[in-house]
């Protein structure tokens, strides 16, 4: 089952309350305050993330089984752990990035 989690919107403008994720070369902000799940993403010039993620907004869904959701999909970013208790991966669907998130209940 897929449940909407957030929309990630690339921006070039610094925003209040940004959190820097140096491993990914991205500054994220807005999600915690947004009643609509809007997250702003500002990328470092040397960010290792794919250009598609840096230039096209993505929608993110929470899923129960990340591996099952990835079967038969074009994987853009392989499964990884950006923070404790969460695993994410990106796929390409109809030319747009889609983030799939598996959140552990026991971590």
C-alpha cells in the first residue's frame, strides 16, 4: 500500500530553518511546518544526487515493503538510509522522480 508522505520541490533560494544533509549535498526545509507535506530542497553545486531529482519536483510515498515496490521499476537512487528508522529509494515514473519510503516501527 502507498500513502502520500510529501512533495519535494527543488529551489535555488535559501529558506529559513534549512537542515543540511552533507552526504547528499542538499538542504531541506519546510516539511515539519507544512500542513500539506511540502518540502523544499536546495542542492550544493557538488551534490551527488541525480540531475532529475535536483531539477524536477518529486512526490514521496510511504510504503510497507520497499523491495516489493522496486520490483520491475527503473531505480534512480538505490535504497539507502538518510536517517535512523527510514529507508528510501527513488524510481522514475513517466519521466518524473518518485520517492518510496519505508519507515520502521521498531527503530
